[in-house]
């Protein structure tokens, strides 16, 4: 028996691997401080759960339209207008099984055999794998800490070839916490426009920005950019709804149609009653979003302060998401070796940067309580000073 080529080129998710190792240690009774989480530690707000339960009780349990229930697509259309200055008609919106699925659908719809996709590193680890799955080739652009881990227009330009089909921009970014400014997006947009490159803009951390930094949607900058951009967003990070598996994209009509076709033959769309919960998230009280954001902010400031005070550890203050990327190259260990020793000896779980295409760093998530953060950083500091 042999597997198809495409399944032999994918590597399993390293973030999940670390997480399961930490969980296994916990199960053995070891007191592990985990900074590995890729999801909010908060529960989904009650009114969202209530709307879903209500829908279930009312028998809203049949197949839903593959691109999403009409009232949710309408609410997303309004959200895009209100939050992002973006005009997407409901027909330009496809609701999928998480923003991850929206990204995959977009890539499957646009990227073909041999097409190149420019991805700034450190990147969210699924992007290159999705591109490979589509038969394309990821072109990784290493960004610099001194540029705030952001790809410059020059770096983007030098990664282009006649085969470049798409660029992926993730702002606020995972794992870097970087948020691109309007000017930086405009500069990248110019490069994309000159060669007609499709922009996949993953805006899942939109609601999590700090220090008065504002999220900007690249598609809102001009009509020309709008016509080239696929805007991806979802409910997982803003509303603590990771397990619900609901995300969405807004795109030019032709792309939205292609995405819907793919989806209609694969998942048939997402869970009917979960979409009612998502609808309540958009329509209901938004204060839980701000409550979670300000709690993340307190942790972020604490983490940055502590990490900065440790010799040989370098951090760029993250402006968004819920991660701090720490440069640990001063210790002369690979990121995997560093993370393995830290977990094995000091029972602290971080994700090695190699998972994100950068071996100089490790990622700390602060989607965990301040108590665990404090204890974990005490241990981390002890580990660093012992090296
Ligand atoms: C968490 C995450 C997603 C996926 O979110 P889901 O909606 O849960 O699929 C997408 N992009 C980035 C950068 C993420 O960190």
C-alpha cells in the first residue's frame, strides 16, 4: 500500500506535539507550566452558548447552505463594513469550519501546481503545508527582529518570481505579535499590485491589539487592493470559540464562488447550530471581547518586562495576538534542544521557533493565568541563568 504524494509531504503540527507532551507530563502528576496554548484560556461567553442551545432545541439540526446561513453572512457583511471599512456583499462571504479552513479553501481555489506563495517568517505553521497541499511552493521570506518581525516591501519584491501567485499576510501575527501599519500594508500592496499577486490576509487576531495600535485591513486601502485580496477572519480568538470551528472569508465574487464550490463538495459547510452561536457573537454584547483583551494586555506587559530582564533573552514587544516571541539564539542551542531541555528539566513548555521557520526563537503564549505565567517565568529565568 502506498499513500498519495501529497500526504507524504506534510509534517504533523509541532505545536500540537509539544502540547501533547506537556499534557502527558501533567497526566503523570508533574506540575508543568505551559506557554504552549494556541487558544484563549477563557470560556465562550454565556449568551453565545445560549443561542446555540436554543437553536438545537428548536430543531435547527438540518443541512445548512454550504456557504453559511444567510443571517450569519449578512451579519458578517455588516461586521466587515463597521469594523474594517470593507464592502463585502453576503454573496462574497463564505463561512467555513474555522479560519484555518477558510485559508485552506482560499489557497485551494487560487494556487495551482508550481505556483509560488510568498510567506514571511516566522509564520503560522499551517501556511506552508497548505500551499504544498495545493501543489504550490512556499517561498519563505525571513523577517528581522529590528523590523518588528515584519516583511518590508523590498524583501517582498526580492522574493517575487514570474511564478508568484499569492502572498500571505497575517496581522496581528502569530507567532510574532507584529501588527502592520497602514503605511507598511500600502507598501506591500504596491508590490502585489504591480504583478497582480493575490493577497491572503489572515486577520484572525484583529480584536487583540494593544497600546493604541489599530488593526488595518489591507483590502480597505484601495479598490485595486480590494480586488486582489481575500480577507480571512473568524470567531476562535476574538470570542474564545476555538472548538466551535467557525471562520469566514470575504473575497471578490469569483473567488468566493470557487471557495463555495470546493466547500460544497467537501464539508457541505459548517455545523448549523454552531452558526447560530456565531451569529449571537456578532450581534450580541461585545464587552467580553474587551474584557479578554484587557486581561491579555496585563499578562503581555508582565511577560515582556520579565523576559526583557533576563540576560541573553531578546524580545520585541508584541502589539497584537497573545504571544511573545523570544530570541534565545544567545544561548547557542537550537530552538528544539532549548525547548526540550526547558520542558524536561524545568517543566516549562514553550514552542520551538523552528516550527514557525525560525530556529533563533521560542514562542510563549500568554493565554494562561497570571499565576502560571509568574511561576513559569521564575523557572524559565532559573533555566536561562543555568545555561
Ligand atoms: C488560530 C489561528 C487560525 C485558526 O483559527 P480557527 O478559526 O480556529 O481555524 C488562523 N490563523 C492564525 C494565524 C491562527 O493563529
